[in-house]
C-alpha cells in the first residue's frame, strides 16, 4: 500500500487516528460517564471513521511528535488555566496543518467533497499537496493555505439572537469533536472542532480582514487575553454544531435516556466533578431550563 502523506509505495499502513488519540483520552477521562461521552460527540462520521489506514510508520511517528507538543504545551495547560500566555515555535503550525490535512484527506477518501466546485476541488488538492510537503519538510511554510486557531471557553453572554444559539453551546465548545469542509461560492474552510480548540485550515478565503489574532505563525505568542475575531460564517457554523448536538441529545429513546440517567445516578460523584457536568452547568447559567431535554416541548 502507498502512504497518503509521503507517497512511499509498498509500505505497511498504520491504522491512523484522524483526530489524535489524546483528545479521546481527554474526553473519556473528564466525562461523567461513557454514555455522556457519546452524547457529546455529535458527528457520527467522527465516531465511526476516526481511524483509517493512511500513513506509513515514519509519517505516523512524525505527526505524533507534534501531537505530543500540542497536548503538553497548549492543550492541557489551557485546560488547567484559561489565562494562558505561551511562546510557541513551529510545532503549533505543524500540528494544525496535520489536523487540517487529515480532515481534508478523510473527506476526499470518503467522497465528501461533492459540494465543492471543480475550481475549488483543484485548490483543495493543491492545499493537500502543499500541506503534505510542509509536513515533510519540503516547503518552509504552508503559503496561502493558512491555519487559524481559536481557544474556546464557556460563553457567559452573547450578542446573537436567542433563537440562533443552541442550549448546548457550552457543551459543544468544551466537549465536542466535529469535522466539516465548509464551502460557499467564495470561501472554503477546513473546520476541525476539538474540545476547547477550533482549527480552521484555509483553502480559499475572500478576505481575511475580519480575522484578528487567529493566524498561526511559524513562531509567536498565544495569549488568551487578546481579542480574537473571526468571520461570522464560523460563528454560524459553531451554533449549527451546537444545534446538531442538541438534536442528538433530544433524539435519544426513553430507554437510552433511562440508561443515561441510571449511569449518572450510580456515578453521581464522578458526574458532579466531571467536565461534562460543569459545561452543562455553564449552559444552565446561560439558558436556564432549556438546557435539559427531558421534555420535548421545553425546546
Ligand atoms: Zn509515509
């Protein structure tokens, strides 16, 4: 088999994670129960497709080094302290590129790029090539195929119309994994939502004027205190992700709901101390009773 990244033929392919393993370990470790863990993952495609035979052992290990850097230097420190200030070098952009690359190649292999125009498809394939070359050290930077990173936290107030904001918003921001290829006539973004972080790989962007303090550079400083601005399209996509999550929670059958309730009851201490529960409390502060889905008419 041929490695999707380095194109070496006749190699034994590894069963590679599309979303790094440490993310799922984090979700499991900090969740109240395994049932909640599934409830928090609104994208079915992530659940049944987050591992693929994609990479040779060398490439797998290459991507792994940046995953370790991201997890140790940014992911867990930010989870522990939202006031983080951090100097980074190229591990951050390498990690973001590797995530956007994996999201895009998965979509290509699964024939999920049909919503792109022929011209956008050509650009997407070029981005895959440039990102691949950058990861392999054949290019000094990813050029116009930029990476943007958002650090997420619970929302206490917002300026959207109430009906546009899902009651699961904070659980979505803090807990969900969600992958998408966003395309409009002028723009194509690779959208990878992880717990607490959103990575946007740019394929085609009309104007970057509205984006402030989100671009990942070859080296730089991250401070959670600076204001970040992104295009309204991304804000809308975040809300749509939260709504999808609300729908999934609401769609549980009474039996599944009972099973979840029993699990919570039997693990009440673990649930109360879990991040899922804290995010639910944050949603409760923001949305009141609509946060719970025990009765459909509540929505
Ligand atoms: Zn390889």
